[in-house]
C-alpha cells in the first residue's frame, strides 16, 4: 500500500492548473496498480488537484480538515461545489481538534498528514516559506523525518502574485 500526502501552493495560475494536473497524474502512475491512498487537506489549488488525481487513479482519498469551521471560514464561494464533491468522495474525513481555522489548526493538520504517509508530493516552486507554515516548511519537515519528497513543478508552472 502506498500512502501519499500532498502539500502545495493554493495560488496556481489558471494556465498552471492543467500542467500540474497532468504532472500529478504522471507522478501517481507507479502507484496505481496497488492500494493507493492519498491524504489531503482539500485546500484549493494543489491539494484539490492531487485529490482528484488520486481518485482518477482508482485510489482512496483521506481528508484531514484543520478545524470544524474550515469549510465555512476558509473555502471560497466559487470553490464550495468542488470542495464538497471531493469531501463526499472521500473514504475518511478527519477533523483536527480545533473549532476555528488558524495557525495551530493548520500545523496540526500538516502534522497529521505527515504522520500518516510514506511519501509526500509537493507542488512547489522550491522557494522557502520562511517559517510561516507554507509548502517549503512542510517539505523541510518531511525531509527531516525521512519521508521521501517528490517535487512536482512542471515547466511553465507559475503562481499568482
């Protein structure tokens, strides 16, 4: 069984989305023959693209939500339908013990993902996060504990400014 988590940028440009979608599908190819489980917090951008790629590959999706109010507080109106569809297709949904979304809730969610995987995919432009809990920090935490990290950043990918 392969348990793969995701970390990545939420602010991908519209032109980057199909590039990342294809790159994630390619990266998952070696794991599609067995029992693939993907762990995601379902944030817009990389997390949702990964969740869709796992489901498309026939894998199971497990979701870790940072707080009880995450959907209401953090999911934008234009992303609610997609978020809800992925949530409904999840095999397991786990909430961190926080009523409200915030730095501690995100840290606990990241820790739960890292503690439940044997590989991390990072949709990451390789720029440091500066200790603010971003993608670079998640990559560093995974590497520190010996979790293999596959950086997925296709040629031509960009983030919104």
